[in-house]
C-alpha cells in the first residue's frame, strides 16, 4: 500500500481478497502496510488490485515462503514485546539481549540471575520451565512452578519473559505466563505446534533446527505467519556438523542471508551455538558484527552447579563483559545497547 493509504483503503483490499476466496495478511510497517495473499492455487492477476485506492503496487511472490519474504514486505519487521512505549523492540536500532539460566531450578536461583542480568542492562529474561532433553533421565524442568517463578521475576525486575513451549497442549499454560513463546530447535518442524503458536497473540522466538537448511527455517516461520501471527523472531543456534571442537557449529553466515531474503528479525544464541563457555563471548561479538538483531545467552549465578547446560553458561561477571563488548561493537554499526551505570 502507499504510505498515504488510509485504514479504509487497507480494509477494502483485504475484503476483496476475502471475497475471492483467499486469505489476506495485512502487515503494518513503519512507513506503509503490506498485504500478503495466501490460499490462492495459482497466480493472481496484479491488475485486480493495482487500480484500487491506496495500492502502490501488486507483486507476484516467487519464493515458496510468501509472507516472510522481502518480496511481500521490503522493510524490516519490528517485534514489540509487551505493551507501552518503553516495551523492548526486536529488529530496530536497539540490540535485544535475552539472558538467564537454561532452566529455572528454584526461586532463589532465578532471582539471583534476574537481578544480575537486569543490572547489566538486559531487558528480557530467559528460563526454561519445560525442558525437552536428549536423555529421559536429565532434568526436565519444574513445569508450572517455574512459570510462576518467571511471573514473579517479571513483576520484581521488570523483565520480559521468554520461555519454551514444547507441544500444542502445553501452549495454553505457557501463554498465561510468557511474553514470548519460544519454539526450540527440536520442534522447528513440529507443524502442529507451529500452527498453534501462529494463532497466539504473543510473539514467537523460532530457533533453527539442528540440521535445517535456510529454506526449511524460513518455511517453518511461514507456518506461523500463515496462521496470522506476524510477530516472529528467528534465532540461529548452531547446526550439527562433523566438527567436534564445539557442541554445534554456529552458522553466522545465515544472518546476512536471512536479512537478504526475509523482513523478520534474527538473533543469535552463542551458548547453544558453541556449547563451551570460553567460546560464548567471542561468538557473541561476531554475531553483533555480522548484523544480528540481538543475542539470547545463558547466564547462571553458579554455572558449575547448574542442573542443565552449566558448561555453556556465563557467570554474571562474564555477562557484564559481554554487554559492554556488544555495546561497543553495536555502536560501530549504528546499533545501540543501553547499559545500566
């Protein structure tokens, strides 16, 4: 649509799409609204819309992923987490940092971690309540008890909450407590879950699968957008390769590739991407340098005593250093990161 298009113009186009038997997907941007069309079995003649008031152009999308493509929406999408003018935004000038323990182990552990990451300048807190683990004997999370702790963290420290939902049946409960629904790497192609979070009003953090190609990654995001939820944050968290010096291989080349093909913001998880504490800071610096919109980092008050992923978790002092370094690199690239004094 044209920047001058009115709400009535947008509504009229959407109504026409619906009367044709297709689905309209209006996606507001900073300057103008883009409207995607899905459900059509073949190409639609652009002239059907080009003469309508407020329409700037009608573009045939060539990519298999329609709604996530820059062919539909050229400007970057901004994902606001929470309400109010001060709510964190992922994809804008300010870098987003999500930090906290792999799993919520206790109220004391969560509060100690939250106090330190908030003091360092992070505005979003991560913590697993439900943990899909490789071994059935590993710590699986505290479930609803952990969600209630995360709710307290939000109230006490003013941090937005990011936590994982592991299946459609579990999603209703997680939705009550989370500000962002995380879909983990093992669930990237859990299509029932993708459709369910696509019907949510909460933003979704979608992690790349362990061996997913870029197209498979974007198609997974397309599932979510096709259900009407356009607030999707992509996350590169490393892929499985032959390398044995790291837990995974962090594919930073995917960041500029995503930026070229999609309007969705993308952040990086250097904790899972490396699996080794001494590699998290260097790869976090590199992620900011290559253009990531932010980071999700595991931080534990006592990493060596963590019930899960302690070997890749930073202690609070290391996280403070990461924040200072990320802010310095971001400044060179015109990005900001507010640090607490």
